[in-house]
């Protein structure tokens, strides 16, 4: 497994006055521990590919992309829900900011390029893990839920366009439903998605239909959705195994790549209140990861991991324990 680490990647939200406990130390700690444990170099030094507008158009509507250029600040405010309807601030303290919000657009674009590189490295090495990315809530028309662009679909579609046509799977094991990924890839027969997530809570806590009677986009189903009820943690691993079998059955061909959206927010010590409805132990989190890893490895499917959600100062251990085990299994 090759590891991709970027010093200057989102989330660096504290620098922008955004008060969400997604700490930049999470990726740094994982990198430091791995470098300490494994003397052979495991950090990829490949240069990020340059993404063009066309790469972003494959996942997002032109109007949204225009807005990210003409009014980047409003796009960031919407993505992170920083301003209430009465104009007051929500989890935003401009006094604490050392950088302007508008800068985040380019940082997230850069992150999408590293996510794409992760697929290329996974193809080369069998698996690759980017200590960043995994912005699964961004839908075609807007950034949502701390996710500005959907790097998962951007990377998948670019891989199909430039490297290899073929099927791509997305396995999303973050606590929250991979709703943006499902919405953008709906009707696309070249992408199959599995999401195992909290059955209730965000983003599934709003009305299912809007005032015109249309299904709200975050309810659009993945190929395989597995909702876990609060208190059902003991069923999680079995349901994951069953879900993987269903994904394989649904898929018309063996995929050329699988992107794993590896959020650590199902962990019981995660600090974000909105992920509290799913509380896996450290051991369950590792088992969860190894079930997916071995399932794909056995089938010789390249695995590209994106870090996704994980909040507070304890979650880094969940990413580190999995990567450490994967590196040992690879030997
Ligand atoms: Zn999450």
C-alpha cells in the first residue's frame, strides 16, 4: 500500500475560522506513526496531476462550477453552513481566521487532484491511501456537508476517461450516507456504490420530498444502501459482509478500480455529535476495514482509499491501525 500525504491539504478548517473539529493533525499523526513504524519509504512523492474544468464538469453542473469562480466565498459558506437564515454566524469565527474563506476552493480542487493520483497509485501498487479527500456529500449542483467538490466521482470519471474504461466501485464506510456520490452516479451504469451508514440522522433527517414533491437529492439510493439503526452495532460487520456480496451481484463486470471512502467517524470516540448514532469500537473499526481490504485483494481489484470524515483528536488511530495492518498483510 502506498500512502499519499500532502502538507497543505484540507481540512485546515481552523485556519479559516471554521469551528468544526476536523483537525489537520489527524493526517499528520498517521503519517508520522507510519514513517516511524516502517523504515522503507511508503509515502508517495508523485506529483499531483493537473485537473481541468472538464474533469470537474463530469461530476458537477456548469452553473455550480461558475459560482465557485465568481463567488467562492458564498460556495464555502453554503458547503459548511456558516451563516444562519437570520444572517448570524454558525460555527464560524472570522476573528480566528488567518486566511480568507475563498482560498478553500482552490485547496479543495488540489485535493481532488491528489484523490485522482491515489487511483493511479492504487493501479501501480495494488492499493493506495490518501490521507485526505473523500468528499462524499458534494452533490452535482452544490457543496454540502463539509464537502466542496465530489472528488470520488471526479477521480472515478477521469480514470475511466483517461486510463481504462470499465466498472468502478465505491465502497463508503463513513458514518454518514455517501449521498452526493449516489446522486451524481445515479443512472451511470459504470459506477456501482455501496454505503453503510447511520440509518437516521444527517443527511437523512430532513423531509424526504421537497415542496414540489421531488425526492431530495440526498435520499437518492446507492446501488446498495445499508442503514444501521442506533444500538445495532453488533450487526454491523455481518451487514457489511452481506452488502459486499450484494454489490458484487449487482455489478455487471469485475471493476477495474474500487474507491473506499474510509471515514473514521463511526468510531465511538469520534467528537462530532452528528455521528453519534453509530458507535463502533476500535476493534470493530479494524475488522470493518480488513473485511473490505481482504474482499477486494482476493479479487485482485485495485483499492484507492480516501480518508473522509473523522473528528476530534482520537480518530487518527483508526486510520493508522488499518494502514499498519494492510502494510503487514502486503509483505
Ligand atoms: Zn461522516
